[in-house]
C-alpha cells in the first residue's frame, strides 16, 4: 500500500501544505484551471503564466524541504491520471477546493475507486463552513452588512469592547471621492521577468497560443516572497489613500490605490489573516483601514459563503430575463465605446481591473444591453487573473447582473453616464449618448422592478421627463446594441 497523498490544485499554494511531511504532495495542473473546455473557458494567458510559474516555484520549495512530491503537467492531468492517483493511495486528502464541480469530481472518484477522500478546511478563508452556515440558517435574504458586523465582533477586529472602532462598522460613505487632478499616485511595484517567468511564458505560448491576453506584459507575484513584497508595498504606499479613492476611475493609472493582492491571495501565496494583521498595524486613516478590512473580512468571506450556500441555485437564475450574446470585442479587440475600451485594453494588457471598473463600467454596460448572465460569468472567469468560480458566481449572478434577484443585494447596480463622469471619466465622448440611451430604455423596460424598489424608484422621475419622441431617439441610438 502506497502513502497517503495530498492533492494541491493551482490555487492551493498554502503554507499549510508544508505541515504534511507524512504524505506525498501532488501538484496538478488541473485542466479546469488551465483550459476549461467543458465550459468553453480559455483563460487569459497571464493567469496561466501565474499558475505555471507559482506552481513551479512552490514545487521547488517542497523539494528543498525534502518533502516527497510530484508535479503533473497539464497534458498529463486528465481524469485517467486522477483515477490512477486515487487507486494507488490508501487515502486522498485535499484542501476544500471551494469549487462545486471539483468537489463533485473528486467525490465521484472516491466512490468509484473506493478510496477515502478527506476534505480539509481551506486556510484561504477566515470563516469555517459551520460558522456561516449557522449564521445564515433560516434566512430568506442575505445581507453583507449584517454578516460583516458579525465577523467584526466574532473575530474581534477593530472593536472597542462591544462597539466598532470609530462608532460605526462602515465608513463607505466617506470613500467615494474622485481622484483630484494632479494627485500623486504611486507607481506600481514591478517584478523582474526572471528565468521562471520566461519559462512559464514559453510554456503558455506553446500549449495555449489561442488564449486571449498579452503575455509579455506580465507583472504579478508568483512566489511567497513576491507576494509579501506586494503586501508591504501596499501598506507603505497605497493603503492610506485606498479608502477615499477606492471608487475612483482613472484613465492614467491602472490600479490607482488598489492593492492587486487578490491574485496572490486567491492562490494561497498570502493568507487573509496575515493581510488583516498587516492592515491593523498600519499607521493609516481609519476610513482606509476599515474600507480594506471590509473587503477581506466582509465581502470576500460573504462571497464564499453565498457560493457554498446558494451557488448552484444562483447560476441557474435569470431574474431579468436577459439573453443577448456578449460582444466578442470584450475579449480584447474593443467594442467601440470609449469608456469600455479603456478597461478592455487594460484587462488585455494586465488581466486586472479594480472593482468599480468591473461593477460600474463592464457589469453596468452588460446589464444595460441585456447580456446573458452565463456569457458574462464566462467572460469574467476567462479574463481576470483573480477569478475563480466561488467569487464569480455570487458577484455576477447575485450582484452585478441581479440574475438571482433580491437575494443578496437589494437592487441591480446600474447607472447613466453621469456617474462614470463624476468618478473620473472624460464626459466629452460620444459614449455618453449611447450610455444614457441604454440607461433610459432599461428604466422603461424594467419599470416594474424599478418601481418596486424604494432605493431606485426615484429614477423613474428622470424617465418621466422624456417624452415619446425622446424615447424613440434613445431607441435609434441604442439599436446596434439591442436589436442586432
């Protein structure tokens, strides 16, 4: 009988793996993370470079520690290989993949091979399953604000006794400023494209040449040391201004004051606890400290909980009955709408955009043109370096596209062009006329949903200012996006 094995997926490069010297560690380039043909997802080349380089670096660390380990390349990582691994081991261990398809696949192999499968709680989160399952038990709707306050109390983070530091849990209302003209924004931290990165680039170009995205502009951490360096850089140069300007849009700065820690965090190079500890120790303004803590302790944990509890249900919903195809130009060529093409070019070049660009630029427009939520989920899974099913299902179906209705957000997130201009985009472009036309047609066509929502029905006053002639003009402007 062979040794027990610990399977390590591309997004499970946890320090906790080193606590299993009694097992054979199997790092596997599982196809679901490299070329998911089952769901027609051809990942951005930079995501594949990150996975290949980070897994190779992690494997080198395991070998240096004298641990028994094996690396399975993509072209060998088929179901037959997984089956052989199960058949050869007395037991298979894996950290919770937080991926419903992977869990089902591994459970099926366990049954078929009569090999015990032990799923270990993931160290990539702060909240064990039983905690959020108990918290949301018997709730018909799920509110992040309630969960976030619970998390702050439970973890004793930014609390003074039983009260939140500063007298309230959220300072979000103070964190919506436009970036002032000429405001100093630090340059991004640049990582050397060393031999490991160059080898990963060559590997990706050889095996995945038809995938979207630029490879040569890769600049993301792939080692534990690089991830810690990025965390330190954010603490020293960006965190203090993160709060006020986290919603700001910029045509000059790729990430403004955003950390870009989501990618190394989501593959396990950093833990949420060490990020939280670093933020708590940082000498920065309270609104910035709380704003970033809310992303890690609140929103990220909430997304994982929603995925586990309601993910299978959410991905089958289409509350607004949107079914239009996604314009192919979103995958890199552009769509001819300036505000969108700015973000599309950046994603093609960096595999990244910050949360307002995702929600209020891309997601907003996709909602206004009535795009099929499944196509939007596929796009975000394809093009973003930090995207995994557990975070994209609730973000797309639950929030951005309101496909699951008022389950975890009280309203759909959409706006006219004025919001984008207010937050930093040039208001002089032709894109504004198109955006506003789509906005008013959306209000008209979804009037029942809007009128039923206390937070949105005021928008109908704006709609009522436009007569039939104006609405016909809006229809003409929007026709290429709604009728072709």
